[in-house]
């Protein structure tokens, strides 16, 4: 009896683990990249950074500029990847 319960629990845990890992893997197949939206978000962050700079929040402004640059780099990477895929 004890072995049966252990086997059933093991099978249930294994099946549950497979169900949890299969769904994200299936979703990871398609990557949607929208460079125009990324550039728009970067511009918004740049405006926010300028506002923060005028308010004297230099560290926050620098962080916002870094985030904007990261978004621009991501947009460029997306465009480059689209160019290679075509």
C-alpha cells in the first residue's frame, strides 16, 4: 500500500511539473518586437530625465537616460534581427 501511494504521488508530481514547464516553453517560440514603440518609450524616458534634471534629481535623471538608451539599443537589435530574418 505504501509503495502504491508513493508511486501515485510521484507520478502526480512529475505530471504537474511537466505541465508547468511545457506552457512557458510553447509561448517562448514567438517573439514580438515593436521598435517604434520602444523608441517612443525611450523618448518619454528622455523627457522624464530632463524634467528630473531640472528638479535637481541628477541620479534619477541618469537612471532614466540609461533606461532610454537600453530601450533604443533593444529597438536597434530588433531591427537588426528582422533584417537578418528577412
